[in-house]
């Protein structure tokens, strides 16, 4: 009898516990996705000079990613050679960063 009370108490405790609902956040697109979606095409092999020219012609996109790039900037070589790194370097060189 005592055992069934313990089991019942555990079940009641577990039933009362529920996980917090995940906050409804708008999934933010990455810098690379934003630039590709704006018409830049596949950026996996784009160079900084080409990206700089593209961003100069699409200043609205450059302004939209400027603050994200500022936060994303890293000093390591791997990031600088990534698509995101090349975009952010091009954006900075194009003069849209504050």
C-alpha cells in the first residue's frame, strides 16, 4: 500500500511538470542566406572583390547586413575565408559599416 502511494506521488509530480514552451522567435536568416536570397547567387566561391562590387550595386542589402557583420567579425583565418567572412569583409570595404 505504501509503495502505491509513493508511485502515485511520483506520477503526480511528473504530470505537474511540463517543459517551457519554446519562445516564438522569427528564425533569422544568416548573412549568406540574405545575400544569396537578394540575388547574389551561390556565394561558396565568390571573392571579396566581386562581393564588394555586388554590394555597392545593392546598397540596401549591404546596409541590412552591416550590423550583423559587425557582430560576426572574427579575427581567425578560417572565418575570413568563409562565405560569411568574405561578405563581411566586402561590406566593410564597400563602406557601409558605421
